[in-house]
């Protein structure tokens, strides 16, 4: 700048441009530190950091942090490892307007929890890399979180994806995406010990690499006559060993090209409740252990286009209540249908005797009825 006014004007203009550029860069990404972080940004990264003395490696995201997302797609990518340095295993930051929260659970000795009770605006929660045998928890989510996922977990870890009970009041639909997830247990629902609210519709998506869940706890609301619907879209193979609150599931639909295996399903306990499994849109194979012992007459199991296995091997009573299950249809493919008991006339309900039928559908089918077949039961082999 010289005594010439023009040089002053040019310098001011350059300074304004530089300041505006710096503001944009500063607002794009913020990396958390080992101190209290109060900041606004488009994206946040919370890595593992060292304490000020450099003696311990700790989590940079902590209870005292207050993070505010800017724009419509703000995100947080956090790593939760061993707490160390006398830190806690439950971390409760304040998050505002952060749409996507991705958490890598890297602790090999500690069950870590990210609590979202003080967070608003979270729509998607992604969990990954749960250590073998450990429990990874995202707790106290709000109803705004309608999409959760578990990925890159291959050592029988456990994921708890839990909502505040009151937030599940009314009709709630949640999508659960699994990608390369080998889980001992997956819990999705209310954080309450005895839930009074539940998720009405669970959309389970299997994508990327095959996944397996030994026990899927759908955490229904423990209220009589609950009807939870589960939709499974399997682009890749998926195994679910069983649903913990299976008696509150009214319908399971299965679609996609993957092979889907479902453990014990259909265990309704009230005679007026329907229980169905419909895999008619599945081009892969369905394997299901269907245990409808007290369901409504319109209950049914329908296979897909693959080589399905539909059976009812009750490991407790070794019997099958054929008088309640209405229809079993294998669909296309070379199917195997095994009834581990009698195939008998249904008990009449409201004037409907709902004749039982087992139809192998197209293909070279194998149908086995271990017990008696009554005159009202129809058994049809493959065509």
C-alpha cells in the first residue's frame, strides 16, 4: 500500500477475498482435540488423540464437546477406543444439526457407548468394526434417526441400537442395513428394560458382503396384539438365527437375489393373530424354520424362485400344530418342505375352518409329513 488511494482499495479488496476464503475452509471440516471442543462445521472428525502429557491415547470426543453442523448434510466420524486415563466408557456429547453419525468401535477390552440424549437432528447412525465379543452401543436415539447400519464387523460382536422409549410412540419405521456384519446379537428398539413402545416396521437391508446375525432382538413393545412388520431386502446372503420377540411379528417379506436363512419364526401366541412369511419376490433361496403354533388361520409361508427349505422342527415339543398353520407354498425351484408332526384340519375360528394346504409349486420338490394327514389337508407336489 502506498499513498495512492487506488493501492489501498486494491489491498482491502484482496483482504476481503482472503478472509472469505479462509472462512469457507475453516467451516468445512473440524478435527476434535484432547480439550473441550465447541465448534461449527460441515463435517467433524473425532480421532484417537494423546493426553496433553503424551502418556495415554484417549478418545477425542467427550461429554463436554458441543458440535453444531452447518448446512443440510453435516456429519460426524468418530473413533471410540479404550477410554484410558480414567475416562468413562459412556460418552454423551452435545450434537446439533448433525445428520449422519458414523462410529468406529475400536475398543478391544471395553464395551463403549455413544449416548445421543443431548443430540438433535441425527437421521443416520452407522456403526462399524466392533471388536470380537464386545458390545457397541448407540443409546437414547430420537425418532429422527430412521436409518442405522452395522458394517465391517467379523468377530461375533454385539450391537445395541437403542431409542428413547417415548420417541417410538406412534408409527415408526427404521431401516437397518447390514454389510459384512457377523454379529452374535443385534438389538434395535427401545432402551427401556420393559418397553412400552416399539418399532412398527423394520426394513432390513443386506448389501455389499454377506452378513449373519445369531440373535436379532427386535425389541417389540410387550403389549398384547402388537403387529410388527419386517421387510428383508437381501442383495447378498443373509442369515438371522432368530428374532427374540418373534411372537409379536405379524409379517415378514423377503426379496432380493441373496440366499436368506431365518431361524425360528412365526411363534404367535394368540389364536387371532396372523403370522406370515412371504418370499415370493426372492430370487435366491429361502430357508426358514416356521413355528406358527397358535397363529390365525390366514397364516402362511411362501417360498421364492430358488431351492427353498421350509420346515417346522420344534426342538422343544417335536410337534407341529398343523390345525393352525393355513398354507405352505414352496414356489419355483426344487423345494424341501418338512412338517414335523400331523397335518390336520384347522380348528374352526369365526366359521372359517381354513383347510390346510402344502404345495411344493414348480420344480422337483420333496415334501415330508412325519405324522398323519387328515382328509381336509391338501398336499401337492412339484410340477
